[in-house]
C-alpha cells in the first residue's frame, strides 16, 4: 500500500507577476511580464495579446529589474480593518519601463512631501501572510535607497 | 440621428433610506419624473435602468412590476460610477436612432454605510494586496491622481481643499443634497486625513438615492412640454492604452477624449458653457477635470479655484448642486441626477442656486476602470 505523504507547503506570490524561484529565498523573487514584438509595449504578467496595438502572436516573456523611482504616491490613513496605517501607497516606475503599485518604506507617512517625487527605490520581498491551505504568501515592497 | 428632448426629470434627495428598498427608491423617482413630463408609464417605449451593486437583480423589471408592467424592453446597465449616465445614453440613442419615440432612464443605488469602496473583495484575504502592495482603495487612487498634478504643476493641498469648501458652500442651497453644511478651509485642512492629500471633507459620502429622466423625440416632446431641454451630445468613452494604466488608473485621457467628442458633436467649445456638473468623487478629481474639460489651460486649475471662477456667479460655475462631495454619490443614481440638475437650471427651476440665464450645461461622470460619459444639454 502506498504511503500517503503530507502535502508539501508552497511559497506563493501575492500577485501573479511576481515569480518565486524554487530556491527562494536563496534565489531572489522578481517581477516578470510580456513585451510586444510589434510595438515594444511592456506589461506585467501573462497576456493573450498586446493591450496597446492588439498584436496576438509576437509577445515574449521578460524579466524586470528590482529598481526604480517614485512617480506619485498617496498616504492612506483610513483602510481595511486589521491593516496597519498610515502607509505610503505609491506608483513606482521601474527602470525597465513598467509601473508597479507598491508600499514604500523609509519615508515618514506623517510628513508627505513633494521631495518624494523621483526618489530611488529598491524592491525587497517578504512573507506577508499564510493562505487558507497554510502556504506562505510572499509580497514585494520597496525601500527608499540612501 | 434625430433631435431628442428631456421632457421630465426628478431626483430623490440623496441620503439614507434604511426603511426602503432600492426598487421603492427607483419607483418613486420614476413616477415623479413621469408626472414632471406630463405622461404615464403607458407612454414609455423603453426603459434603461442603472444600478451598480445590484446589477444582477433586474432592478429595471422590478420597477416596472411596481409601477406598471407594460412589457416594453427594459435594459439593466452597470458601468461603475458612470452607470446612471450610461443608462441615460441608452435611452437617448433609443430615441435618437428613430427606433423609439419615448424612453426613460432611471438610476438608483442603495449603499447604506458601506464604508470604503474597494475595501471588500472575496477570495482568500491572504492574497489581498491592499496596504501590502500599494493601494487600490478609491481615496488612495484619487489621492495619487491629485498628487500627479502636484508633481506636474506645483499645485498645493490647500488649493485642492478650496474645491471642497466651494462644493459644500454650494450644497447648502440645494434641498436635494445629502449634506448641507459649510466647511471652511481650516475645517477641510484640519479634518482627519483619509488618503493624503484628501481629508474627510474632500471625499464624497456613501448614500442612497435615485433619479430619473424622460426622453422624447422632438415631435413627441412638443405635445408634452413648452420647455424642452435638448440633448446636444451624449458621449461615452473607455480608457485608451496609457503606459501606467491599469497600475495607475488614467482618469484624464478618458475624459479628454469624451470632452473633445462632446464639443465637436454639440458644435460648441468650453467657453460656450454656462454650467458644469462634473464628477468630484474627491476634491482632487474636480481639480483635474477643470483641465480635462478645457475649462482652463493645463496647469491652471489651481488658479481657477484660487480665483473662485468655478463658484456660482463665477466665469464657469461648477457643481452648483454641491457636487458629489456635498450632494452625495449613490453610484447608479449619480449620472441621472447631474443631468436632472442641469435640466432644472435650463428650465429656470433651480431655486436659490439657479445659475442665472443658463442656456447650455455639461454633465460629466467617470466610472473607474474606466468609463466616461459627457452629456451636453441646451435649452
């Protein structure tokens, strides 16, 4: 009789465009997406077609880097019950030409300032929750670079 | 396309109606709009019903069962915050196309005190990105949109706060407004922050409400009214490709595209408008739409409110109803209600808040995701 093995816990990304390598955390997680071979537009995650020009056949997978800068932000004070607030919710323009929604750390949320525009940021990942099946859920966040 | 007139309108004061259901709200306003038009449900050939949170609940047909189930085509419409105005457009094209001589649009919503929009969401909470990977809550999204204007033009939080001061001041004069209380600048700036730069008074409330409009062909309208209000343009756009969208929603391009089509169709420019009811779900949004609608040049929106040009009596009165900030924003009702507001002004029936001599008005709504409607009305 075959012996039942315990279900192995997985490490899952919080969003599909974040890829967690098998050897994580020894190997870093990264953002990935698709680039259109016809018009060069880049997108986060998998796509059936290009959202800019409609091309369906010339899309290829690309890996995005982990650095960029703050385009704009808001500081969210009133939020979902159970979440720690305030937090800086920003739009990050990655150097590789796509934008990401992200929490940014290393800034004082009580003192939002226009000097934050263009600040260089770097991505890091961490386990932020366990899902219903007990799997670790990993999210990407950004920290201001000194 | 044929000329189409708005012959009857009504809105139920926005607020909270815990003792009624949404079909009652929609039915009450529909009956009142029909009376305003001097006709009955038996004269209506098509109904477009806008409701967002109960879009699968056949609200339109349930209204008909309540007020007169005549068996005519009924369309239930959902298009985010542009739900009501998209229903209006369905009614408009039904008549403009020549397929029907009369149509009715009704928008309704019952939100109660549902709290922050976008804060719900099913599925496994472990996978919710809110506050983990940025924000998708409406106050944060519209906060970022306003901050983009700060980045481009050096606009200040105080300038944006002045919009909330204006709209609450306007709302005091509107008996249909959910809130009729002035909020001086210090109060707006010192109110608790919801999502910077928007404080509490710079965010629209949730609420319940309904509004309806009766549309007719020119020939038919003549039999019912001596004060027809004409639909000079009824435009709907979706957001075109833009580099950061949908990571960052683009409420600007979708509005600019709609505005251009609306002005071209109506054969007018922004300088010909006497009043505008635009989608001020947050004070930051109104600021952006001054420029998106061409009410001022790019980068001049802060100056426009500094100079009080968008007050009633100013160069171009904006949201004399109090706007969403003061009048309220029951999602599905909003798009029909701001058309109703303009119709009242063009008929000189707007009471204490009447825009003097108003002949042409523009109603703008944006539904995030995104849909933009612009309806231009003329007397």
